[in-house]
């Protein structure tokens, strides 16, 4: 005999939450080629518009771009290789999420690579390189004055990369930029206290002064002091907003 179930005892299934990533994608026309899909997904992730562990629903992304799942899947495979996307069987794709220890490790990687490029950069920088660095520093100061943490985060990256680009050490610079990218979904400077951003920017001023004076030794001293402070600030970030993945079981 078939049992009849009371409608009153059936729990409604909660609607699935729409991924925030979908609302951040900018799509001008359907049928985007795979390189365009890759660039747009990367842009949203690097801008911090899709926080760590944000779902990336394959079918819905493909529908938005007006393509099959194949070019989207290929794009996500590339982003997995870049450390920007994670994939877990049966759970799908998500924006990559570092543990707190992994974030600290990436900051050490960035420090080592930057320190290797600075002595070369300060020696061969052109007047245009120095002028660009001065302008970025001016914009950084403006972002501090307006307490715009997201703009400060973006410009802090540009300041550091502008210190190293004049080296023309292209393989090293590629590795440095890749290391920066891995930490971008977290947007660390957005989550630190404003007083810490001010202190870190005072270090930027010392680095700029040494760079403009072509003082390689002074630049390295200022950079080391800055990275020591930076590592200390990063270690204070909490996981209250779900920034970090749980550490692996021992």
C-alpha cells in the first residue's frame, strides 16, 4: 500500500544562492572567444570582486557568455594553473582560497623576488620610470586621504611593480606578478587597519626617496624594513570574514 505524505511535513528546498561572480562579469556580446572569457574571469578575480571560495557555476557562466561549457572549462583550467581557481570533484569550481600560512608564504616569495630586482631597477631606471613611480605614489597618498582601501590596495601593487619593472628582468617579473596574483582574491590591504596602511605608506616614501636618489643600498634597507612591517601586518588578519581556508589536518 502506498503511503501518502502530508504536504505540511515536506520541507521546502531553499533557493540556491546566485554566485556573486556572475553579476561582476562584463560581457559585451554573446559568443565570446575563449581568450576573452579567460581575461574576463581573471579580471573579476584579480579585482577582488569575487572573494575567496566564491562558486564559479560552469553552466551559468557559459550561458552568460553565450558559449558551450568547453571554452569556459578550458579557461578555468588555465586559472587553476595560475593558482586563482580551485576545483573539487562533486563540488565544482571556486575562487581559490589560501590558508593563512599560505598567504604568509606568498608574501615571502614576493619579498625575495622584489629584492632581487631592485638593485638592477634602480641603476637602469629611466626618467619616465621615475616619473611614473612619483605619480603612483601621489595617487597612493590620495587614496589614504580619502580612506579608499580598495584603491590603496590596487595602487600599492602598482607601486611595488613600478619599482621592479625598470629592471627588465622579464622572467623574474613574470614570477613576481604571478605571486601577486595569487594573493589578490584576498585583497589584504582592504582588511587591515587604516593606521597600518598609513605606516606602510611611510615606508613607500622612504623607498621612493632612495629610488629617486639611485641609492641601491638605501633602497634595499627601506625595502627590508617595509617587508618586515608588512609581514607583521599580514599576520594580524583574522578569518572572521572567511578569507582563509582551514589548514590541512596534521
